[in-house]
C-alpha cells in the first residue's frame, strides 16, 4: 500500500500533512487522530514521512509475526506466548548455547528495539532505575531510559540483561520491582519528580548460565514469579514420539475433565491481562491479540485436538484447558499433602501459579489461531497447518506450562531431600509426583521433579 501525503488546510494559512494509513493499526504518540481515517501528523517535516513509511513497514511485518513464528518451531511459539501472557523472560542454559543470540533474533523478528546490558554485581537501584547524582540532579537508570524511549517512540523498547544472575536484582530494581508484574502498571511511578507510566507492553529479558548459577546471586521466588524461567536447551530440543502422543490422548480420554475445577481461581481476573490496554499500549504486547480475546472470550479455554482412539482412528475431541490443568494440579496436590515434615507445609501448587500457566496456554491458543487464515481450506490454517491441534502440540505446550510455571514452586522440597536423604519422605513424595506427570505424558516436567528428588534445584 502506497502512502501518499497531501496538505490539508486547518485554518487560514495553517496546513498539516495528512497521510492515509490502514484504520486498524497501532499509532505512536507522535501521530494523533482527527478521525479514524486519515491520520494527521503534528508537524511538517520530511522526517515525519520517513517515520510513517518505517512505521508502515513494521506494521506489515507484525501482521505476519504469528504466521512466521508458528511455522519456525513450537519453541518459538512458547517464548512468544510467555511474553504475550505478561511474563518477563529468563533463558537458562550452558555457556555457548546461543541464549543471547536467540533473544536478539527473536526481537528482530518482532520488530522490537532493545537495550542490552551485562549483569553486574555492583549494580544498585541508581544504575537500573535511576536516582540523584552528586550534584543533586536526577539521572535515569538504563531501565528508565528504555521506558522513556518506548513512550516517546510509541513502540516497545525492551531491556535485555545478559548473565542476569550476576546482579542482585532483588535490590537493584528499586521502585520497578513491583512493576515487573504487568497488572501493577496502572499507576505511574516517581522518576525524579516526574510521574512516569511504565507501558503494559514493556518486558525485561535475561539470560543465565546454568553452570555457575549456584556461585552467583540466587533469584528470590517473588522475583522468579515475574519471569518465565525457561530451560533453554531442554525445551529447544524437546520432541515426543508417536507413542507418547497416543498415551497423552489416552490419558485425556480416560479423565472426566469437566469434573476437575479450578474453584479457587477467579477466571475473569486470571485472564484480565488480555483486556488490559491503553491503546496503542497493550498488556498482550500486540493489539490483535487484545482484539482476538475480545472476540473469543467465551471460547478462549477450549481447543479441538485430533486424537487417535483405541482403534487408532483419529477423532476430533474438545478439550477444556482449565479442566485439563485442574486435573493435573489436583493429582499433584493430593500427593504433596502427604508430606508434612517441613516448616512451610503443606507444600502445594497455589492458585496464582496455576493462573500463570493458564494465561500462557490461552496466549498460545491466540497465536495458533492468529496464524490461521480464513481463506484456507476447512480444517487447515494458512500454509496447510492444521486448524485442529495435533496432540503433540498441546502436549508440548502443556509440558512447558507445568515445567516452567508450576514445578519451580516445589523447589523448596529439594532442600528437605538434602536433609533427609534420597530415601526420606520428601524424596518419596517427589517420586510420586513425577510418576503422576509421566502418566500424563509430561516428560520434561517429570524429569525436573526427578531432579528435585535428587536434591538439586531446578532452573
């Protein structure tokens, strides 16, 4: 689509340049709207035309994000879904595994600018958030600089911290600690006497070396909860055999998912992030996911999966994501209740953690459906991708959700294994939890629980 600027007289000899753009795009603050169409520039500069041309190119790229990401790999879908669901991102893996390069390539695909820093143990809130210098003048920290750039440019600017655990972020984040949680960004914060609103779309991304993490800063649970802490090499290479997919289908068919309820979770509140927005700033990062949820709110928790039955005939079954997750968590908590030899007992999977996993699954469904084309043949999405989910895709996403969001809450039991030994009650409890997860086909989640059983902490 060509962009053709033309003059429009506002009053007397005062003119503004008008540029025709699509009516459904996100528009940065430097452009304001006199009507839905056209969009009017606030000043007459050649730079403004270049800005609009670049903006239009970025918009066209963003429209294809879901399609490109969906076809690259399922791992890319899970990372994007984590960010869309409101989480910051921390990739954990051995040195040289490509964590930082992966993040930079991903942000390039998304058309999102970023500020890159390497974690430093000497960081304070002054370096990260900002504060008064020796002359008593306010100086922005690098995180605040990125936020301001995003607000001024009207497009997200994120922060990437390499070797994040070299810094003590629990202290260095200062005022921003609470605002890592997207849902707490409704009110502005004080930045040198100025009220600064942190965009809903802002994210903090980091990497952590799994080889030396025990020698550096440990992340507090309150901080980790605000991140999707991803075992990079495990999930990037994870695949399932046909037999594992059939076992997963059998487990789903044999459970009465409708009887499992997340009774302690306010579902409307749990999914409220998909409605949180001050356009063009969306908690889901992308406006079309916000719009997708508005249109599909009543069916956001339902997926159609093509599963083989006992005769190996493939049949389409409807699965409730909340019911599926509720059954898994219920089985885990029933086992965990049997352990009572700890100061923090009972150890259990709490509603807030389950809500995090559920938001992730809904975000993944949104990406899946936005990658589909209404013009594709029935039963297919764009490029021939099945509109109905293959069981391996749901199994991967479910395994990722449990391993990344739920299993880390059991990390406290690893300490009791170290005290009691590998034959103690804590180890036996974790062994039973791992068995339950394996029955569901959640291999990666079970392996992480088995790691806890040996007294090791998980990523």
